[in-house]
C-alpha cells in the first residue's frame, strides 16, 4: 500500500497522523454500489465510523444517505452534502434539542427505541406543527457473535424495543397524532464476520412483519442496520469486504413487499481499510521478559485495542531486517495503552515509521485529548503522492 515516495513524504511530516488512501475508499464504494444494485435497497453511511469532512464529501457524492446518532452528526451530514431526506436518526438517548434538530432539518425518519421516546417526539412534533416519520427499532434478541461491547441486538443490551413491549406500543399508535409510523429498524452489532448471523436476522424480521400484518399494520421501510465486518488481518490481500455475500443474503431471504424499501446502515465496512495511523518509534525498551516498541501514537489516537482488545495489523515502514517479537505500546499513562502484544516486526529502531492499518473506522472519530495531548493531523493520498 505504501510506496517509497509515500514513505519518504511521511518522514517529512510530524507524527502521529491519520492517512487516508482515497483510491481504496473509492474502490470500496464502487464495490458497495455494484453489489447493492437493487431498486429496493438504500444505503446509509454511519457517520459514527468516521466524520472526516473530505471522507464524508466523497461518500455523499456517491449518493449514499446518512445514518446519524446525534444532532451534530445530522448537521455535519447536511454540511458535507447528504440530502436531508436521506438521513435517518438513531440512538437510545436522543435529547429534545437533537430531536428538534432532526424535525427542522426534515430528515427521513427517526429510529425510535422506547414508548417514552415516541411520546416525546410526538409532543415535539405537535409543538412544531409537524408530522414526524418514525420507525420502531426492535431488539430481535440475536447473538451477533462479535465482541460483547459491540453487540447491540440481545435482550440484555440497552438498544431497541423489547418484543414483549410491542403490544403496548401498537395499542398506543392512535394516540400519536403527530407521528407517522413508516418502518421497522434493527441493528444487532458491529464487526460481524459470520454472515450466518444475518440469515437469522432475516428470519426474525420476516416473523415480525407477519406479526404486524396480523394486526393490520404494514410499513414502507425495513431498516436492517449494518454491522458487516472487515478483515483486519489480511488487509493487503482482502481490502474489500464481502459485499456480494452480504447483500445476497437479504435479496434471497428477506420477504419484502413491492412497496417496501430495505435500508442499510454501513460504516466500518466502507471506511476502515482506507485509513492508517502513522506513528514514529520513540524508544525501544527492554523489560525483564519483553521488548517494548514505544510509539508517539497512543490510545488517544486509536482506542479500539484498549477498549475492545481489537487487532490491527502493525507494519514497520522503515526496516526490512530480520523479524523480532515486540509489545507495541503508546506513551499514555495507562497500562491498557497497547496496540499489539507479541507482534512480529522487522528489527526496529528509534525513529522508525510504523503504520497501524485499518484505522479508517473508529480511529480519528474516537480520538481524544486525554493527557492534554494535541489532536493528530490527517492527510490524504492525493496530497501525499
């Protein structure tokens, strides 16, 4: 991925920084659109994965909608070219101010997660003299077979409406004069690599559609969420997610009526592999039993390994010598500030450039200034090469 010209340019830049390969992003988007080419499918990009302005502008210009989880994400989506009528707003704890932002922006619909939220949106809609489109986010109680912290579709998770609450909610439909019930919404987790999980989701959605139909209720929108994972290990060989296999499951198994549109909310799968975190080795430290590579990047630039014990491929861009085993760590005053344990790297020296791969999703967007560190810069391939 990195040629000598690019690496030489990296050496002239202050580290750490995020590097975005726009060719990889565009190739990923093209694959996404080709494999989702179905008249009933609508793709929304999940801004929480990466809200970098240039990344958002490239994605919006491809015609994708936006999946937002805050009022500020709605504002950023509009600013970077997303059509308000293609924006959906999810989140278990939307504030009144955020709801009003969505109403005034004219977004497509709210994904609602509780009876009290429906009551609040109805009241705010009435106060603003608006009929508000809403979808019911239902917790399908499906194990996504991913990390516990990024599972969202089990009954023990805070997300979605429990199926045993549906009778109470549907019985209250007639009381919501300022709501229009337009859809059902589901989201079971993130970084899902076992596609069989999505088959289970389709079966559950079909069952719930029949449950609503038996009560004389139908919806125009079925939002199946996102969650498609990426290959963090073989990033050079498999930079594109299995979009074909993913979308074919929904084409084959989801029972959709002619008037219905299926919505997807993909984030990580679109942007993860276009991004790398570029860092420099500060020190090589020999512990009692472990050799440490200490970088100038830390969990402030990439929190996923500390938060989820996630794996990222680590590459030394400056050395081709014999490989040794290191723990690759950052400078933050936390023992969890570790990028990789027992990582195999070419013999590494102070000043070597290190690339931590597949950080386009949940890297820059989750960064912080903990320890009062400066925010890292970002650069794009069209600036570097």
